């Protein structure tokens, strides 16, 4: 059974360990080597405990932490963003990621936006399949360019899910 557990301030070190793993992997997908490579360099991470509209969660399976996701509500843009999403490699391809998405989409219903690096082929496949299965409405996909390279941006709505 997959659960999303809100990350409390006291559990920040455990989240930071997972963020370190995630950023190390993410560095392999960037076309331009810029951006944080450790949780300590990730300037937005502390904001998840100080700014409204930011929501940090551990992804757990049978009580074991197997990943995390960071959600950011952006009322000015009218979207909810999946800022970061990570499932440890040993737990992938088991349905954990899809179950976690289903839980978060039910908890945060509305217009969503997320981006995936073009060099992250497994991530692109995961997101396009998952969004198609979990979100009944139209999905807009566009290539965008960030300071670290090209990405695919997905916009979709979870209200009818």
C-alpha cells in the first residue's frame, strides 16, 4: 500500500538524503550543467516549511520511505506544479509512482503543470503514460527551454479524475 506522508520539519534531514539522490540522477538529464546538485544547494527546499502553498511529501510503501514529491500551488498562474518527484530506482516499475500520483492528484484537484527533461527518456515515458491514464481531459504538451536545457511541459486537469 502506497501512502503520501507530509514531511515535518523534524524529518528534513531524511528528505535531504532523498533529494541528494534525486539531484545526482537529475544532473545526468540536464543538457547544460547548471542548478543544484545537493539538497544544501537547492534554495527552494527550505521554502516548503515557510511558504504557504508548498507541500512536501514522502512516498511510502508498507511504511518504508521509497521516494518523495514536492507540490507547489501557484494561484497567480492558476496551476499546481509538481516541482519534484522521485522514486528510488529499486522501487521503480512496481506501480508505486503511479499510485503516488493518483493520491496527490486526488488531494490537489485542478489544473496541473510539470516539466521533464528531454534527455530523461524513462521519465518522459512514465509521465505521458501516467497522465493519460489518470487524467480524463485534454493534455497539452509543449517543448520549453530552461537554463539547464530542453524539457517537455505537460499541462492537464485532474478535476474529473
